[in-house]
């Protein structure tokens, strides 16, 4: 994937960090670009506040700040309080939610760790005790089984791209793959004999998943329609656009949006990533899958991330309540007043 940013406006130490994350740590270009955006904002804030003593709330002025000349001495002078002041600015001045601030904290911590332990550019790490903002855990949004079936049946069968669109959505609903993984699939990643598919996930980590019959049938139908691209760089791509080039993530988002609209499911916050949530939830709720297996299928680094899919549906909780061993035990009928008198007489 071509670089979206060339990092030409960065000071040398930031460039070194970004290329370190890209080449040594093996982070994806998208991840490194996110580091760049977060740290550029951080350094612009320092330029405004620490060097120029200006108000960072002036957006036009803030965005015009050049950071290439920001010295390491400025970073060496920072305290933990300075970083918390920046995070306060991201709340008040940029309306960043806790999840966004957590990402910024992660970027800052990694950056200062590199400047101290990896390069020795700084003797002291001001972000060493920096805490991650607490985020409110929310239940992931997902389609029910019935809604998933509705989505599959509302892909326009008269469309020239029906086989491709049906295959992509089938993969998303059955395999729990990320959008980037879907568009990155190559023909040589598929092993039809063993019913396996190789995916390239976050941090360029490879994993193997198995294709069920629904995926295999959809894949076969698409391969029969797929035309070989003329351009060499696209010949190996599984999913192609109308121009016979590798399909883009944005185009897949548009296709999913159209299909959701046709199924009457638009406007509910669903997206390709929510289809990944759907696949994971359906596997756990209906497939009886172990969470450790689900972790490997989804490509999570740790099982804690996977645990968000272990939520229980209302139907599952109702079923559990009805099927407890004591669910049908009834109380004995209370004795009436005449019965009590009769019982006393029998004792005499």
C-alpha cells in the first residue's frame, strides 16, 4: 500500500521513530501513519505552548505550526504534568473521547520509550508513569442471525457484481476478517484442497483460517466470473473493482452500505467492521466455540480483546433461566383454615 504521508515535516528523531516502527517493529503503514498524526499534533501543541507561548485553540494557527525544528531539548524539559496538560487540551480543545486519548497516550509512551531506551537521545522518560484514560466498555454492535440472513438475501442478484459482492459479504459474516484483510486477499492465499485461507492481519501477522461450505460455494461462484486484470500489480488480487483493479476498502464500505439499505438495516451503525463483530458473536453464541479458538480466528494478540464477544444475548439468558434444574419446582399448596382445624382434630 502506498504511503499516505512522507513524514517530510517531521524532525529527524520523529522520522527515525516512525521508520523504526515500520521496519523493525513491523507495524503496518496505516498504524505508523496513525502514530505520525498523533505525534505531529503533540509536537505542534508543544511548539505553540512551550516555545511560542500561544493559544493552541486557534485551529488555523495550530495547524500551520512547523515542527521540523523542534529540538530534543524541548522534549527533555517536559514533565508528566506537561503531558497531562496536553491530554486536557485534547478534551477541551479537540473533543477527543477516552478511546481516542488512549490511542494518543499509547503513541506518546512508545515514542518516549524509543527516545530513552532504544536511542538514548533522552536520559529521562517523562511519560514513564503516564496512565491510559479509562474507557467505558460497550457491547459491540452486531447483526442477529435473522438480520444476517436478511442481508445475504438482499444483495442484488441482477447486478453484474453480484457474485463478487455476495462472496465478500459471506466472507465477512463467516470468517470474522477485518476489512483490510478482505481487500488484501490474493489468489495464492487460497488453498481450495485444504479449504484454507491465509490472511495478513495487523502488524503484518499472518494467520490461517478455514473456509466453510458457504464461503467455498461463494468463492467458486466469484472465481467463475472473475476476469484476469491486465495490470500486473492487480493480477493476484482476489476481489476486483469494476475497473479490474484491486478493490479498495472504501468501495467495500459502499457496497455493504447499499446492501444494508436494501435489507432495511441502514442507519443503525452497521459497517464492514460490525460484520466482523457479527461473525465473532454468531460463532460464540451458536457455534459453541471456545474463546481461545475464537482468539486465533480473529487474529487477536491476547484473549482479553476477544472477551468482548462473550456477551450473552437476552435469548440466551432467558433460555438459561428456563432450563435450570429447579425451574419447574412448584411450592406446596398452603393449607386453608378448615384444613388446619381438621388436622388438629386428627391429632386429638
